[in-house]
């Protein structure tokens, strides 16, 4: 197998809202809020018109994108034996993703992420992890990990205790490890742990400019570049309208964004960028060509609603 993803198995529920809704619910625009109370989550959904539901989760979106590009890929993520759990599994199998998890009835329901899309195409996420956040080391298939060229992890999964043990088990048995920092909220909450991972455990780090700047408390982007160069690993950074940068040892590669795009929804832009980049990387394209592949995938997904092509 080329890439095995390990992450939150989350059903995405996409709704269009205006800015006043974000303000009224005391949400911070363009970030992810973790909701621990099931009733609070239900209250958020009240009176909202659902545009679309998708079997999602950040890394799962990337893995599906890679499958659509023809790569042999798999995913490990915890669901419950409920309606959403069944739909989740069926959704991955439909996309030719091998699902390494046998669902059973859990104490918590299958995880859900409410994605609120404002008129400016920004997305604000409210996530009720449900059983997704309870993944543990017993759920990790070592055989699948050892047979994969790369495992791909997401920072979102560090928001609960048990997944850390699952990730340690995965990292210790992997051939090569890639990880997305996921969200500035995650970085700020787990800065020390993430920094240790980036410096010592990861072969490839995906981050946007805000996440990596926060992680190392950089004063400017030159600080970020210098940090990445000194790591002597592969660091891939998306910069919104400024394009993307990859740093591999002393080499720096930059690419701009595609022009004149009709942006509808930024959901999944980072996930599909990672899919495109990893597709190039594992198929022996150059780092620059992999950046181009990532940009192509993210450009496609932001011109539609949702994180799937």
C-alpha cells in the first residue's frame, strides 16, 4: 500500500450561514471548535439547512483524494455501529479506500463535524468527536502500517488522550511518517508535543503559514524558512494567496496559486493539497512537481461545496 491514513472518522455536515450566525454563537471564524457536549452540538444544528453530508475527517479527505488519483491507499478511523458509522464505512469503500477498522456498538455515536460556510467562502468548524476521538492502540493494525510506504496522521487527533498511544504505536512501526498540523487551535493547545514530533518523529510536515508560525513562535516567514532548513526534513507550507513552499534541507521550492478561480467553499483545500502533494511524492515526481499537483487538487476542490472531488 502506498499511504495509510490514521485520523478522525467524522461525518461532515455542511451548512451555509451568514456572519451574524458565527457571531451569535460566539464562534471564531475560520477555526475549528471542539464540542464535548452532545446537547450543545444538537443545539447548533437546530434550524440550519443542511447542504450536504460526507464521510469526512481531514486525513480521510486526503486519502480519498489520493484514491481518486489512482493510488492504493487505506484508512484507520473509529466509528460506532450506528447509521452514520455504516454510511461512513460505505462511503470509503465506494471510493476504493481499504478500511482497516471493524465497527462495533460504542458508548458514543459516530463523530460529526458541522462545517459552517460564510459568504466569503471561509469555513468555521464545530466538531463533536464522538467515538472517533476514542481511537486507541488496539484499533491500530500494525500489519497494515508495516506494509504501507507512508502513514499520514492528523493533528486533530491529539485532542483526546487515548489517540496519542495509538499514534505512538503507529509511528514506531512506520516506514515513513507524514502529518498535518491541522489547525492553529491544535497547535496552540499541543505546542510542546507537536514541536517534538516535527523535530524528531516526522519525515514530512504539512502546515499552513499560521500554524507553523505559531508552532515555533516566529516573528516573520524568514524565521519559518530558517527553522525548516535546519530540520533537514521535508516541510510543506501553504500560504493562501501567496501559494505554497516546500523546504527540504537547504533546498527551497515555491509555487504560486492558480489565477481567476471561482472560489465557492474553502473546505478541504488543505486536505486535497496534501493528497496531490503526496500523490506526486510517492510516484517519484520532483518536489516542485508535487507542489504543482497539490495546488491543482486544492484549486479544484475550492470551486465546489465540500471536501471531495
